[in-house]
């Protein structure tokens, strides 16, 4: 935090009533489990909780003041506001205003966490960088990230997600990015958006909060690029593409390396910069271009971009290669899933050597057409050289059905992960690539953990 903050300074910014005198606060917390001495505790309310019930505990653990929605009987200063969730955002915006470095924001239906980490990898070569931890990208996570900005930081990288319209608008107005990236828009999680059009519009909200003369970064490969560019006639724009040389930043000479990762030439301002990625999947070429375009907009030197992208090692649960033994490679893509992301992962698996085993769990938040979308994924997989499809979960039975109906080679469906894991552990040794993917709610990371604990797909023996 760019603090300490004086309560008497915060009160006007929050339209709050200050009770009990002023004091300095050194940090902000919304969770009694991680309060530090000197913190300001914000008592949030949720559908199933009310942190006002834990104020006494917060003070006992070191909070020196609290933000509440009604006056409470406590022996520390309190700021009384109408809505503590909005107060959290206002304090975050107050801290952001004190930050004089470059601020980046990224959203999209897929790839946003990878792009965020690629941006952080580049910017850390330039100076102290704060980036969103994990996927703390909602109306609570974004403010908490902004509150971690300190006087020593030169770069901020904020990931923004949403479960409905107006959420990204809220986050971007708090963040005021100097560069905002819209990576893509898929029919990934339609619940809360109503339609693909709703997703397209919601993702574009990220541009609403751009700082004065801030730059928008748009993916020309996305079918909705023209819609977004039409909204951005008053702002500087950078574009990127894996196929279109009219983009500001584009890739050429894309080639698959023996390790399953891609090398390509990064093209910018008439110059070519060769680089090799250390993460799998052709779609990560596009993610790398998004990060490159963003930092180019901020004046970064190409050599730094190439170094930052080349040394990026990936994100756990996202196309992360794990060499289980001499014959078996696991591709851990278990962090999340939507139909387009699954198809991209299947294409990546298809390019690898050895038997190709596709292990899929359910995809969540797809709305009324969820079963049909699972079937379509199975049909798609059947058009690729997949040797074995293993599906697990209620909805994924439709994936199995689609794969078989479309002429897939071999498939099995499992009702629970324990059965699936046992089957995988009994597979005979041979050169094999296993891609494991599903939504977070499907818990497919448990399959990866189970396999890596035994260290083999051959009954656990070595």
C-alpha cells in the first residue's frame, strides 16, 4: 500500500462518518485469517456471511480501525459507510491514484491469466512489478490487488474477470489502466451474460477505464475485433495477430519444436525478433503477442520482450508439461475449461509424438446448451488423431457420446475420478502423452496429483 493512510483522509474519499478519532493504517484486510498489526479491517457482507460478526476477532488480531455499515461497540476508530464492498473499491482507487508507474489490465474468455503472467515476466526485467495473484480478478480481488501497490512498484498488471455485465467496468474504473488488453471473447461462460453478444460487450468494458491517452490492445484474430475497434476510434490502439501481417504486432515463421513448444518471429515496426516459448500450445503464440503489444505500447525495448517471453515457464494447470517417466508426458491443463480452450488444447495434443490420451472433465457455467457443447467437443476430438478419450463427470458423458458417434478411435466414460485414476495407473508403459483438462469445479487437478504421486501410469511401479 502507498501508505500509511490517515483515517481522516480516507473518510471524505469514502463518504464515511468517522467515529472514535483518527489514526494511521498500514494496510487493509477483509479476512481475519490474515490480518497484520496496523491494518484497517473492512467488514464485507456476502450472501452467506457477514464479517461484522468477526470485528472483535479482527481487532484482537491487530486491526487498529474498522470499516462498517453500522456503528459497532468496539474500542477502535470506525468508518461508517453505506456499503463496505464499495468502500473497499474506493480505498483501492485512492491507493491507485498514488501510483505513478505504468498500469496494465487484461481480460478475455481464455488466456488472461497466462497473458498476465507473461506481462509480469517481461515487466520484472524492467523494474519492480505487482501482478494479480492467482485469479483474484473479480470485484473483491481487483481492489485487494490494487491495495498491494506500494511506492516501490513501477509496474502493475491486473487481471479482470466477470460473471456478468458491468463487473469489468467497475474493475477498470478503479484500475485506470494505461494499457488494456482484450484477448478474446468466446461463448465460454454464458451464465450471467445471456449470450455470446453479452460476453463480447462485457469484455469490451475494460476500455472504459483507460487513463488519458491510454492504449487499447485488440486481438485481430478474434471474430469480434471489428466491433471492438469500432468502439475505439478516440483512443490509441495496438493490434496483434498470429496470421494477419496488418497487425501492429504479428507472428511469422511459427514452428513446432521437438519439445512441443513453439518458436516464431515476433514482427514489430518492420523488424523481426526470433524467440522460442517454453510453454506448450500454439494458442500461447497469440498470448505472447498480446503481452508483447502491451509492453511495446509502454515503450519497452524488443530485446527485453524477447527475454521476458522466452524465460516464461507457464502457469500451474495451464498446458504445463510434466514428464512423469521416460515414456509418459502429462500436460496439466486442469485449471479451467471452455469449449474453445478445450479445442485449442486438443490441437496442441495432436501435434505431439506417441499415443495421445485426452482426459476430460466437465466444463462449467455453459448455461442451457451445456450438454450440446460437451457433445461438440467430443465430435471435434474425433477429427483429430486422438488414440483414447477418457471422460469423467455427468456432462462429460455427452463428450464421450459425441466422440464415439463421430468415429473416434477408443473411449471410456467414468462416473467418478477414483475410477478414472485407477484406470490411468493401470495403463501399460509406452510412449504416451496425457492431456488432462476440465473446469475448476471438475477437480481434474486431482488426477494430475494422483498420477504424479505414483510417478507412473503402470500400476504405480517404477
